[in-house]
């Protein structure tokens, strides 16, 4: 008696099992740990208007030679409000320049938000249509990037910064890159 597999029925079952396995594994992954294809690559170029001085353009190349952070934020972003006090404290310590990318926001609303909550940014640039955010691989706001002296992205943090992420990952990396 031979047992032949009827692939007509078995193939859909195998495909279904594979899909369920991938979904099951995905349940236990942290969405903030999505690997970015930009890590280790030059930061995408931009030339955007300064939020406080719209007539002045700011480019990523302006920061070459120094380690800096790019924090993607918006006045409409609830999670940005959660992380904002950490940025204000870090700015007071003057450890590293923090550049804000005001993402898909109206300039007047961004300015009002900073006036109300404090402005931790060395400067903020306006990405009203979100095109620069797309170039940087932004999934949503907030997101934060660590860029080295050569303009290479060394780290990406998705979601609001926590004290733990700042103390355990971002600041040690910044210090290491500043000494390099």
C-alpha cells in the first residue's frame, strides 16, 4: 500500500502553516527594533527651511564634523509630548546638538508647540510634505537618529525616547562617536 501525498490539498495547508508561523513569531518582536537599511550609510541629504527663520535653509551637510541627533516630531504627535521633557533636559546638558525635523506639520503650530513645551532643539527644520521623512525611512513620529561626524547614520530609535534608551543606548553611542 503506497502513501502518496495529494499536493492539491497539502500545498495550501503548508502555505497556511508557514503564514501562521511568521505571524506567531511577529507577535513577540518589538516594533521599535525594526532594522533600518540606512544604518551605516550616509544620512540622506536635505535642504529645508529653518522653523524659526523660514528664509534660512538648513542642510544635513551643515552638521558634518560633529555628532548630532535628528529627532522627528510634530505638534499633533501625542507620543512626542511624552518624550519631550527628556529632550529638554538633554539640551540643557549640551551633550550633543539636537536637530528637530518638524514632520508634516504647520509651521505656526510647530512654533506654538515649542513655545508652550520648551524648545530643546539646536534648530528645527520644516518637512511639511514629509518627503525628507520618507528619504530617512520614517515610519511615524517620533523617531530619532544618531549621526556621526562623517554624516553616517549610526542608530535609529522608533517611538518615544525613554530614559532607559537614552542612558543605555543613545548617550553611550554619542560619547563613543564624539571620541572617534
